[in-house]
C-alpha cells in the first residue's frame, strides 16, 4: 500500500480519479458551518463569509478585480465561491471540477447572483481545452488532492497563454497547522480524502518547473475556529491564536499552512 505522500504508480493514480470524484461529491467544502438550505442565496453567502474569514489573506494577496476582460479558468472550482469574486471584477470565467455536485452548486451560485460563467465537469489532469487559451489559471487547494499533481501542473501550464499568470495554492508540510494537528491529535480538514499531499517550498517550486518565473509566499496563519469545540477548541481560540500572532512576523512567516504561488508562462 502506498503512503499518502509517497509516489504512486501510474495505474494506481488512474484508479484514484473515480475515488477522488466520489469523495468530493459527498464532501461539500465548509458545508458544516452552513445553516441555510443548500443552494439558497443565504447558503452561498455563509460559505463566502466563512471562507474569507479564515482566509483573510486571500483578497489582500489576490486582486480579484484586476482581471477585467481576461479569460480566467479555475480548476477545482467547488461551489464557485472564489470564482464569483473574479466574475464581479469583470473576468470572463470558466470553472471546472471533477465532482458534478460542485458544478451544480457553482451554476446555482452564479444564477442566484445573476453572474455569467461557464462550468464543466472535467478532470484537471486532462483539460479539454486547446493550448494557450486562458489569460489566467486559478487553482487554490486542488493540486494536493489530485492523483498526479505534476500532470495537473503541466496541464495548467499548457492551457495558459504566453505571458499569462497561474495563481496556485498547496498545503505546506512544515506548517504550524500540520504540527498542531499532530500535537493535539486533531485530524486536518479532509485528511480522509483519497489523496492529501503536502509540499515543502522546494517541492512546490519543482512542481512548477514548466513555468518561467515563480514566486511562492507562505500564508494562512491562525484565526479563531468555528469548527472545533470543547476544551481543544477553547485552548486553540483563547490561547494558541493570540500567542502565535504575538510572535515576530519574520519568525512565523515560513510556517504558513498555505503556500501561494504566482507563476508566469513565457
């Protein structure tokens, strides 16, 4: 049996795709915090508010309004939460996801908000698009959950136009959250997924070798959780979050749970 972070044989990787699809059809990201009926405007508002509460760095790092009239592809779009912000900024957006449930939710999200977008069920490791057809490719928290991250990275590079930008995120194996989950014996979110691969900065940079230029920024630091309760949740919210954020920024920055990359194709 292959370990979660060990290389997988080609046949094993191919066989993983249906399992990955089935998992994400059953696990809507952040569903557990929603109180409104699924598919309603209030439901999508809850997902949006929660996402940008815990990922407060994202709108500070990614200017969602900077891609007006650009053709933008999101691989692994989920319910379209981030894609809504690109569409509101004027981008011509396309979202793909392996899970048909996610694509259905993304379409409903855009319909509720009267926004235009194109959505397709598709494997990000085998994109059904021509070479050099998108100005921007966005892939946040997806490469670590796919069977063959290197293949997906090559596909992202292939469909990007020369001079285009890829905005990508993977999980760091040397992060505060990775360590805390082991110390506190609390599973990471979606740790039960068929694949969860974490990367060092060097490994992430190697994954992105098809791109000419790559800038990697560690991000996502502790904010109070709404998912965990009891003593562990109280200790995390009342003690750990404040203590961690009081430490010198230069010291803690390399321990970010998210590794954000901005990569350019020549």
